[in-house]
């Protein structure tokens, strides 16, 4: 899952317009600097209305990745249940281990990444969440995002066992090992197959490196990845000067102009699938670092409206669902199987090499 090969890449028909998925981490409000099993407030779920109006206006059906505090409380799942019943959204699963039973592990930064848990415990937590989502919404979720992008070595097998089809846990160009999380540096920005039978489709977050020196990002990153450079905030300086900047496609900490630049850049490099993501808690001022006031919230809504208009009207893109992406990728995969030559000797695939440099994340 974390180290795909070239042969794992998913392929799609050429000439299609760009596709967009909007994803929301629907979760409890909590202090992001610590982890507590008592963080259960989900009041922000009732504040999704204005954003949902924007989505409906642009014919977007977002994917709400719901975690245990949301799906276990009326205040969390009821607002989404109504949207789901009306066919206005999709529901996926989002695992925050520290608030998801069974709580047998030590609550710690390391164990906040689901993939760091013992395999049986990771499975049991996700199984309980999956069953509860099915009871609440009347349909079993088939899309998953690990909390904190915390995929691990056992996640693929667990998702396969629980009949998931698509995963959104990969954050390309990002190394979270200093936070005891996963290393995504060898993961591409385009979808690829993974899992025991290579039947699960990874749809990575949209991340890119922009700036004057982006072609030399690897060498610059190696030279400046030192405590001294962090002390003098050289990465922030490079980003402000548009010399070198890592950008995730999100209204959280990224301007609308940056998001458009990222999209155009990735389009020019052949990327056709884009994923916007944010946290449900950002829609109430004071819950996250990105929205501290009503003015910030107004800008947040304006970002969503402006980006969706840009994507659908300016570049001619279309909003789609995870199942649509899976269906399109599966068509090409099946055609390859049919046309393959059984007597041909296949050499062992090499690991996929990413030519973009991992830049320290501003978002995790």
C-alpha cells in the first residue's frame, strides 16, 4: 500500500475531462496537539448546511468520512443521514483510534495512527466502525480514510477483509516518520491498485510542489532538512517567495489562487483526478487553526464556491464518486487481462520512483 510498483498503477481512458472528488473528514472537535478518549463533541456536523448548499449548486456529492463519535451520536450522524437519504452525499469510514472502541491500547501520538496498532486491534476497531455505519445509514461503507493518514502495513489486508473498495489514506510527497507516522515519499499522486489481490484502489490526496525551483526540489530538500533550517523557518520563506512550496488541495491553509495553480500544474503533468479535502470541524470558528473567526469562515465558504466554479466552468471538469473512479479503473484493468499474452515472461516490477521531493507538511 505504501510502496506501489509501476505495475500497480491504475489507467483510464485518454481524453476524459478532469474528475473531482470532494472529501470531508467528519469527526469530533478536539485539540489537535493531544489525544483523549473523552473528546466526543460533534456539534460542528449541524453546521455543514451552507457548504452543502454550495456543493448542491455545483452538482457535487461530497464523501463524508465519518468516525466513531460522529456515527455513535444523534448530533453527529442525523444531519448526514438526511443528506444521504436525499442522495446528496456519500458516506465513508474514518478511524480515530483514540475514540474508537475497543480502547485497549495506550493513547499516545504513535497509536493515533491506526496503522501502528497491532493488526487484530486495527481490524476490530474498523470492523466495529463499519458495522455501526451500516446500521446508521443502511449501507455498508466501501471507502476509507485512516485518521491522520495513518495507513500501515496491515491496512490493505484489513480493508480487503471488510469488503472496502477504495482508500483515501495516502498523502503523497510527505514523510510523517518524525511524528511516528507513515512515509508516503514513494507513493504517486495518481490512483493505483493495492491489497492482497490488488483489487483495492488507492485514490491519493492531491499534493504538488510548486515554485521556481520545483524541478530541483529533491536536492534542496536534502540540503535544508536540518534543525537550523526549521529554526529560521526557511521553508515558510521559500513558500512565500514562490521558490518552493508543497501544497495540498484544501481550503485549510491554502489560498484559492494556490489551489488553482496546483490544479493547473498537475493537469499539465497528466493528472486527471483531483481530491479536495477538509475537516468538518473547520465549519465552526475556533475549532481548527484554519478558521478562527466568522470572517475566516466566510472566506472558507468562498473558497469552496470559487474552486468548484473554477473546476467545472473554467477547466471543464466534472464531480464524480469513488465508485465511478473504481468503475473506470476496473474497465481498463479488465481489458488488460483479456488482451494479455499468457506465455509472456513478466519480470519482477521495479519500485515506483517519484521525481518530486517530499516537503515538510504544513497540514498534519
